[in-house]
C-alpha cells in the first residue's frame, strides 16, 4: 500500500516540484519542445505516450495543483468557485457564438473597439466578457490595452476540430445543463426515479424536443451533427488523453493471434486503422451507418484494404452470421456510456448470435473508480464526462461493479475477465468472455 499523501502546503509543493522535474528532464533529454503560454507554443502536452513515466508525473502534477488550489483558497472560497463556474461557460459561449477567436489576429494586436465592430457587439460588453475570459487563459492584454492571443485562444483559432469541441460544450451541453435555467436539475426533478429513456435529459428541455440528442442533430439541425462529429474526431488526436496510442499500449492485441476484430459503432474506422497498422495478424470489420462508413472507406490506405470490410449495421439489431471469419473478437469503444442500462443490455444481447463459447468482447470505456482511489485529475475528468452523459443523454459512466452487473443482466454467460487500465488515459479496456459453462 502506498503511503498516505502529505496534504500540507509543504508536502503538496514538494510533490509538485518532484513531478515537474520528471517532466522537465524528459523534455530536455529527448529534445522535445518546451511547454509555453505563448500563442506559438505546443498545443498539446509535448511528450508522446511512449514515455509513460512523464504522463504519470503529469497526472501527479495536475493532482497536486488541484489540491493546492483548493487548500490555498480555503473551503468557503473553494465552494463558491465551484458554484460560480457557470460564468466560465457563459463567457466561453459568447466567445464562440460571436467567433471572437477569429477576430483577434494570430500575429499582432487589436483594440477592443475593432473586435466589437467585427463581431457585432458593443465595446463595453466585449471588453467585460473578454477580460473575464482572460482569467481562464483565453487571450491576453498588452500594456497599451490591446488584445493578443494566448496559447489557449490561439489553439482554438487555428484548430477547427478544437473549435468544434468548444462549440459542442457551450452550444449543445451547456444549454442542457444550465442555460437559461438549470435544465439538468429541472429534468431530474420532473422525471421518474427509474427513468431510463435517452429522451429524458436536460437536452430535451433546453431544445424543446422529444428526440434524442443524436436524432435532433441529424433531423433538425444537421450543422450541429457536423460539428459534433468533428468534435468527437478530436478525441483521438496525437498527444491527447484519448490518443489511440493509449489503446495500443493498454491491451495485448498481438496476443489475439490471427483474428477478425469487429469494431461495433466504429465510425470511420480510425481506431481500427491504428490497431491494424501495428498488428498484421488482425483483420477488421467496421460497423456503423452506411453514410459514416463511406467516408472511412474512401480514406482507407491501399495497404490496409485487404484486411478491412466496412459493414453497415445498427447495433440495436442482431449481429449477422460471422462464422466464416474464423476467430472473431468484438470491440466496442465509447458506445455503452451513451445509453441507459436497458439500451446497453439490448446492444450486448445483439452480439450473442455471433458468439461462441470462449468468444472475447473488448469494451473500451471509462471505468469510474471509487472516490479518492486514483489520481484526482483522472477522476475529475471521468466524473465530468459522467455529468455530461446525464445532461445530454440520461446515460452514465460506470464503475467496475456497474459494468459487471450490466453484463450479467444482459446474459449470465458474459463474464468480466479483466480490466486493462491505461496509465495515461481515463479509458480502460474491459475484457469479457462469453462462457457457456456456469
């Protein structure tokens, strides 16, 4: 058992310094770019996943910073800061809605009056909103009172995928969670305690619809569907905590031997491509809607075409006969957290027609730890996503016990055999065996 943390100011500071040194040494010794607040600095943590010690130190550093901030603020100020965090989202939403990120030049400065004229706001409100946003790291002010980009705002201005992520949070999730009223809270107060419908979330109240978020995007506001897809594609960017490199290092894919991996709800197949490039023994069947698959198939390199098939399939329908493909392994990434339990049970049961005794199912999701059991930075991220699932889809992130109960509820033959946790990502790969024996 690891010794208890020293949560004094001196203890936390010492841990912060120690973690910082590990990261600094790794960057220096390997000639990596230095982290910077400058608008032209690295947009991601500059250490690749091949240096796991630096990623672990980064999480320890983030945890120390979080604890230090809470300690130094004191309980009253810290509690007030949490309750007032909606101002962060409100100001960021204004920056996004009026595209202030594009109004500020990437190399140069600009007056507030010019920004206001460009975006269509009055100068006073522009100044007030931007100066609040600066406390969150967006933009900076020069000595003569003009505005320049910070590292954060420049990253958004340069990266349409990142801008889409910001847009999804402030235009899709934030209205469902608390604007113009506490929609998520209202929905929780109104719905039955056992409501397991994806149409019973704050999103429906905020958008005055009976459609799920995904249905609403596709049928009512397709431009939001496009933005959401762009936002989701950013989750696996190199250097991020959902970088596909973490998937490669979390599970022994080569140990599957010669096999066909069925990527259920696999979108354009970007994760399958990454796994395929590192594992010549594996073939892939990517399942999703035909329109989504078409884009992925067009982008597939010629070198991988002999090992890939793009199969239109709805995971709420039974799997087709795959017996001609030899050993089949199902891979389900970031699907179950989108759905309440009764829908997850349907998804899992629909795998059974294609399963044999001993078949493997790999479920790639966040596995929520008990409170305080893991690094605080990782825990906070997982619980933040859990709140997002509740707000938008009436779904959830789950603990290991939650998943075990879910698999058993779907079919007693599903056995949770192992949980492979990535050291640098909140995601784990759960290894489930389908066993005919009791």
